[in-house]
C-alpha cells in the first residue's frame, strides 16, 4: 500500500514535510514547464504559482540528497495547447531540478478541461506530434549523459519487451482509488473530476462507511473491469497494438456516455495508436532502442 500526496505545494512547509516523510508518503506535484507557461496554465491568487512549485520540489529533493528516506518527488507536466511547440523547454525545466522521471499529462475533454477545451484543448494528432518531439529530445539528452526517462515510453517498453500486461491493465477501483475532500471515494481521479461536472457514475463509497471489500464488490468497479478488456472491443480485438494497449472506461463515459465507448471515433484510441507508432518507430533505431531498453531499470519506481 502506497500513499502519495498530490499538491501544488503552496502550503508545504517543514512541519508538513517532516510528517509526510515520517509516514512514508511520497510527493507529487504539477509543473508545466518554464514560469510563463506554468503560470499561464495555473493561475494562482497572488501570482508565483511556478515559484511555489519549485520551492516545494527543492525542499523535498534536498531532504533526499541529505539521506532522508523519501522518494524523489515527481512532477507531472500537463500539456495544454500552449505547450505543444515547447517540448525542449519543458523537458529542460524538469531536468534542471534533478528530476529523472518525465511524465506528460495529456488533456482529456472531461472535468474542468471540457469547459475550457476551445481555449486549451487540441487533437490527438497534435499531442502525438508533441510527444514525438519530446521523446526525441529526451533521447538526445541521454546520449549526452543526462539521466532522464519518459514515463509513458517506459510503460510501453515493459509491456512490449517483458510482457508486463494482463489484458486488464485498467484496474480502477482495485489497484487505485481517489478520495475527495468530503470523504467520497471514486474509482480514480478522473472519476472524481467527472463527479464535479455532475456525473457520479464512478463514486463507489464514502470513507466513513465503506469497507475495502464493499468497494471491490461495487457494480461500477465490476463494470469498469469488464469495459477495460480490449479483447471485448471488436475494433481493439483486430488491432496490432491490442496485446500492449488498454481501454479507459472513464474516458469513454466522460466523452461518449458509456464505459464501453465507441472505438471508431474514440479520441483515446486515436491517441494511443499514435503513441505506439512513435515508440515502435524508435525501437527500429538501434541507438534509440538501446536507450529505451536502459530505462527498464526504472520500472519499479
């Protein structure tokens, strides 16, 4: 069982850090790139959203460097329309802080992002182009001796080269849960975001009254597990990437009104096929493949 604090670090002080480290909690935040880009994406009362994140990251990194038992903090980079042409700058910002894991968070048209999609959204093809540029840059940094890896590529490498895939990769409600500030429990963070928009399909209990057994036995968890089987999707069943890919029920529910979705016009499907195209193309380049294979050492992190 692992706990991670996901926060903007705006209120993170030494007292809170001491408590979280003592209880084995890891730290995760959002850092969307250089100051102008991050602050544009994340408006913060009084400004200095970017500096607040950097300050928190540096505090935790310093604790780890001092030998304290704490994981290197993770920073997820949410990609908006404003990010698409700035892949190298974004990667440089993360690497400059001593972070080895580069993790991009593509937007999906659910939750708050759905309301602002005309301003910050983009097509699946546009994200795939950004991802290809970013992966190229990270590989080039590796050639220069910089230690950094890209999280999605690592997941793909485990599935492709080691068979680390059970055909039911989406275990929302089983392998992960999301707790809201009011105690409501959801199968995943995206399900919680959907609830904020009025769709409580993925709410499966409450911290005050639900046992873990009751959560596992919830009809929504069962439906999500069934819907996450790519072999049960006619289009997915015929796809070359079926052994490595996954279906995302919460995306289907949020964009198409059904956990099973419709793959022919499914944005998640289009995006995943594009990302697999990028990674499989890289695997045909001996030098790039050697670097990608070296990232497997990070798989347990």
